[in-house]
């Protein structure tokens, strides 16, 4: 099954070259794989670096895009739409939404491979909530994550343990979800999974090993957690008004 990796690139000049090298090495085992570098609102040299990496002679299957808006959701949305433009709502292509520093290395992909031929086309999540995942984070972040999971469960009835992990989904499934997601920030993947649950798409959480951070985290538990709660409430209310109709 061909893979299309979507890497959001925001102020990632320090890590992007290393991440692309790791991707190229691993994806040699997946010769049909594509990589989409989606730079969004960077203030460093990320945009130029992404273009340079995509233009290298051996960078077959790699493209770079640049957006003026900063936000990981902008990158994911553009990446999914570019993938759909490339191959359509294909039941044989899988999009991989991850982060530029590849926080799980490729442990999520390794766990996902046995599921890629499943005719049900489940959405696969590299999940820090999986009981066999190896996760080392600060106590503050761990407590914030647990609180957020509880609120998601109570407020939105979401069953998925980790809606902020890497996401692998077939493009025929992505085509049904992409127009439903309005978030363009950290909430993007949570909203994607919210709609997937409401539309009864099967979801499988995969165990991962969280790699040591190669850069300081940009996540601020209080500020981003509060924003996510507001976005979650908005999403639940909007679903109650319009159900599954695209917005």
C-alpha cells in the first residue's frame, strides 16, 4: 500500500534536514511512498530549506508547499488535499499525518503495517495512551493529557485514548472527513477523530515509543489545553446542529 507522508513544517530549520534523511532511509522499503513538506508561516529558513530538499536530484517522490498561515491544521489540511489531488479518493493509498521531528521515529509505521491491507480501512493512531506505549513526558504534561482525555470522554463521548498522536488513514476515508474539519491548529487531529467516530469509521490505536525530543516542545498545556476545550465544545455543538453534513 503506497504511503504519503505529510510533514507540517513550522520553524523546523534545525531538525528538518535530519528528519528528511531518516524518512528517505526508511521509505526505501516503500518505493512508491511520497513525502509532502508543508511549510506554514515559519519565521526562520524552513521554507527555503523545504524547497531545497524537495529539489535535490535524489528527492524523487518529495514535494514542498508553503502557506502564509501558521498552524499545524493548515499543513494537514493542505497535505490531505494535495494527496487527494494527486491520486484521488484511493482505497490503496495511506496518508500519514505526523510531526516534523518524527516523535515516534517509525514505531507507529511498524505497528501499522499489518493493518494496511485491512478491507475495513481503519484509521490508525500512533497512540501514547496505548498500554504498551513507552512515553516519557513531564508530570505537568502527563496530568494535562489525562485531564484532556477525561474531558473529551465526558463532553464529546470520544472513545479514542489519544487523538493527538500520529494518524494514518486511507485516502478514501480522508475524502469523507477533510471537509468536515474546520480547525487549523493543534485541534485538527482531535476534530478529525471526532468526526471519524461519529461516522463509525473503525479506529485502531497502536503502541509507540516516544523518541527523545530533538527540540523544545511548543505545546503550552494551560494555553493550548484551554483552546482545545473551547474548540471541542464548539465542535460538539456544531455536530448537534448539522450532523454529518459538510460545513
